[in-house]
């Protein structure tokens, strides 16, 4: 045993003795050199450690600054986004009022002016119709006259046109950026000039007419510079160089800090570049990017005088630090660990939002955390050592709380906690939930009771509001004049039914199922289609169904003697089950009104044809007189030559053929007039466009020849057949050509300018194949006040007109899913005629 210990000691001493022998073998010069270099090496190592520390702190500081920039940019982006969304909601509300015709031009100007004056970032609000014409415009006082939108101005081509078209096609608000031209120049904090494009942000909000179709847009222009100035909080603008960029990264508003390109920037830690962060102002969809650049607040490592002071002090104190390092290392390490542990526990206690209270076995308060003091308003020194009744107990609850405390101290615990009222120091009361558990020390002995307290005032208030909201929701549904029912899929249970449903169908789900079956709507309970995306609990497709649009159908129920409009869609019920919502509305009165309107429209169309032929009576009589006169002349000539026996068989046959041809011509005229004015039910059949045009031209030419007006018509080759009522389409063409001739006659045009042109060509509108009809004249055109009331019933510019012709033309065209329009023809600034045009879709039925 002793020999082993001796062996170990010898092994431990052996390296030291080797070092000493090596040191003694060195000459004095080398010993002095090593003695000198050793402290220098130690100082260099210490100085290197200090430099590394500075570099590391710079990196940490840059990371913190970057996180701060990111956080502030996200906050500013939310502010900008909310500001844009608020303006968008105001513009959409204005557009909705315009669509509902609740706002005229005067009211629009007043509301637009109010929006412009209240919101400094709004430059212009304009009402643009479906022809891209500005009907009304309101501009901020600060906008130059050259940049204002004028009433009557046509929307220019460019980005605005694209946004206008997108808003028209998608029927939703569209943002775009427009370049006003030129650059704005500013001076940043470094004395350098910033150049930014003058950009405005445009919002195109679509307007619909009474039929839900596109009727123009409400266009709002935002000054991007004002949006940045008033949308970004001032405290953030003071901390950073805040700017807005377009989608290409070009500066459009604000200021930027140029990047430094120097030799120091290539050395990590010796140059601090600007911390910056950028993110799109989304999800508004406007293409703007928000960027913030932090101002440089600290010097780089080379120009930091504090660094050199530390370096000098390091050289002077290196020997002392090295000597004391081993002595203090262990003590400092222990002290750091103790401080870190203490700070961590204290920070954890102070960061907990739940109030903590500790009682000893006698019920005396021994500990409270910061959250408990903040909840009650009492300080820690006022609560430590307090006994029941505690100062935060309400006076009226002291007896019940004392009984509860006795139960706690006796070990009677409630697993789910219990609710009490707590009084703050200022006398206010709040609701709290307490949870009690035993307090066990490190030796496993119970030393008291630990209580956690949570403020539940807000959850209680929300719960009460939800109960009141549900009650209001039930009252509203019970008062609806429509039947509302909800039933789960795959079950005969009725989840909800309002009062009208119970009156019509009772309290079971048979009425609900009968409505769905009668309407012929989708019932996925009987569907055998396999789908991958299904709900694992119910085994049915949920997401794709609940987001699908509602289905509609109209049915007639015999036992109710009512027409009902059925709307149904799939919803996720409160318990997670997939259910079907059915809303049934009584539309009996509407269906009766539609039938009566259809009958009246048919009578009006027949009356219009009779009126048209009445107006053309003299022309028709003249047209019939020609073939009748020719027949008389041929017959008289034949009689004379037969009596004089001066006719041959060939001449006789020729004369009889001419007489027969004239008789057939007169018969065709009478047949076409009779077919045109004959009362009949609308009959849509596949009809040839060429035949309809020829029939209409032959009848209309009678009137045009009487007025000495020349007619030319062009029909494109290989036009498809249309599923229409040919008599009604001929009525529209005859009416338009007759009106064109009357317009030329009233304008007293010379012979060379008395011309009407009918043109029929195929055309594609919104990816839909159509046949386009147009009738152009050389009259005086239509005044603007007449253009606005052109299709009103009983409105006419003629002295003897009844005002139903164009109104019926519009009704006929729209009943074939088409549209009719009118526009003046111009030569420079002079009106040289008018063109009426309409189109019929090829798939009309």
C-alpha cells in the first residue's frame, strides 16, 4: 500500500521536475526573454479578450436593434393597414349607398368633401360611371388644379384602366399605384438628398345597378406621403428613417439612409451598418412596402475612445488581474450562480399574472407576489403577517369568507376552485377564482397553504354578454317573416326551428326534409361520391361545403297554397356537427306580380307593333299601290291586244308571268305585315339572323323610301343561329330603323347625307359569344338630358309619340339576355349622328 502511494507521488512530481530541469538548462538571456514575453503574451491575450467582448456586444446590440426595428415596423404596418381598411370601409359604404340610389350627385359631393377634409391622406374621391366618365369629383384643397379630376373627364388608360377593369370584372375593391410624374426632393439627417417618385394610391370600388350589374366605380386617391406621415406613430418616425417603397423597391415616400461603402465595412465588428426592416402593407393588396432604418447611435469599434481607455487600463492592470484571477475565480463563479438563481426566481415570481398567497398553519399571510398586490392594491408590507379578516375581504362577505377559510385550514379543498369577491384598496370590487393546495417544504413537511388567485371579472362579463346576445339572436329569428330550420346530416333531429316554421310544418324535421327534397337541392347524406377531404368525426365533407355559396330554388307547396323561395347551405353547428340550414320565404305575391307583368308586357309589344304599322300605313299603301297598278296595266294591255288580235302566244305568256309576279309581290307584302302585327305567344326557336334582317329591312324600306332615306345593311357571313322570337327581334330592328329615318328627316339633311346603316357582326363580350346589331343614322343625335331618360316608359321627344317604342325594345332585348345602348357619333366636336346597338348572346334560350 505504501509503495503504491510513493509511486503515485513520484509520477505527480516527475513533470514538475522535468520543467525545472529544462528551465535551469536555459542560459540567463533566454530566461530573461521568456520572463519578459510571458507577461506580454498574457496582456495580449487579455487585450484580445476585451476586443472580442466589444465585438460580441456590438453584435448583440445590433441584434437587439434589429428586433426593435422589426417590432416597430410590424406595429406601424398594423396602423397603416387599419387606417387603409377604415378608409376602404368608408368608400365601400359610400359605393353601397350609390348602388342603392340613396346618394345622388349632390349628396355624394357633400359626403366626399367630408371624407377628404377629415382624412388628410385622401386627395380625391370621384364617381366614375361604366363608360369611365367622371360624374362627380371632390379634391383636397392642397391638390394642384392640374391634378384634379374634372366632371365629364374620361378615365385615362394606364394603371388606372387596369384597376378599373379588375374592379369591374371581380366586383370587389382594387388598389393600384399611379405616378403623378416628377420626383420629390428631401434632405435626410446626413445632409444628403432623397429622391422619391410622386405616387398616389388609388382605390377602385365597384358600383352596381338595381340588377346587381357593374355600374361604375367610386375611385379614391391617397397621397402616399400623407399616408406615411399620419399613419406611422410619431414616436416611431422620430426613432427611424421611415419610408414607403413600391413593389420594385423604388422610394415613393419618406426618407432613407444611404448605405456606407468603405473599407471598414468589410471588417466584421469595425462598422455598424444601418439596422433596417421592411414588410408589405398587407393584406390590403396595394403593393406598398413599409421600411424603417435605424439612425446610427453608436460609434464603430475603431473610433470608440472607451475601447482604447480599456485597452490602456488592461496593460496597466494585467499583472494584478493575472495574480488575482485564480484566487477570485471560484468565489466569483459561485456568487454569479447565486445571483442568477435569485434574479431568476424573483423575475419568475414578478412575471406571473396569477396572484399567489401563502398562509401558515394558523392562517397568517406569510408571502404574496407582485401580481397579488397589483390585483388588490395593497402593498406587500401591509399584507405580510395579516390574519383574518383580511383587508381585501368585502364587509358584507366576511362571514362566508371566514367559513371558507376554516374549511381551507382544515384541509377541505375544492378541486375546481371557488369564486369569491375581492375588495381593492380603493374600495372597488372584482370577481376572482381561488385554488388552494398544501405548501410542502424540502423535507416533505406541510408548512402552510398556497393559494392562487385569478381575476375573472372580464370572463364573467363576456359570459353575460354572450347570454344576452343569444337571447337577442333568438328573438330576431322568431320575429322573421321567413321559415328558418337547421337539421344535422344523417339524423332526423331538428336542431333549430323558428316560429314561422313551427306554424307551417310543426316541431319535427319532416318539413325541413320535405323542403330540401322538393327543391331538388344537394343532400350529401344520399351521395355516393367519394371525397378525400372529409371530417374524421362525421365522415362527411365539411370545409368545401361550408364555404360554398347558398343554393336557391322556388317551389310550390299545395298544402300551404304558397310559392316559397328556398335557400340552403351547410354550416358547422355549435357541437361541431355538419348541419343544413334552410330558409323558406313566402314569394306568392311576387310570383303573381311577375305573371301579371309578363301579360302586360306581351300586350304592350303587340300594341307597339300595331302602332308601328299605323305610322307606316301611308307608306304601306303606296308600296301596295305599285304592284296593283302594274297588274291593272298588264291586264288592260292584254285585253286591248287580244281584242285587236295583235298578240302572240309568247307575248301573252310573258305578260301573264309579269302579272303573276306583281300579284305575288303584293301578297308577300300583306303576308309580312300580317305576320308582324299578329298577336301570338312569345316563341323562341333557332332562327337565322339573315332571314330576320331581310324581313325587317323589307318592311322598314317602305318607310325609308317615303322619307327619301337610303338604307345600307351588312350581315357577316356564317353567323350562328340564335334562340329567339324572330318577330320580336324584327320589331326592334324596324323600330330602330324607323326612328333613324325620322331623326334624319327632322334634321333636314341634304340628299347626300340621308343615310341609315344596319350592321350585324359577331362579337365576343366577356368571353361570351354574341351577335351584335347596330343602326347608325346621320341625324342631329340625342341631347344629354334625353340620353338619361331614353328608355323611360311614356317619355318621347316626338310631338305625337307615345314613349313606349324604345322602352319595349329594351324589354325585348333584355328578355333575350342582351343589352341595348345608344351613343352619339362625333366628327371632332360636332354631332353627326346617333348609333343604337344591341347584342344577343348565342346561347340565349
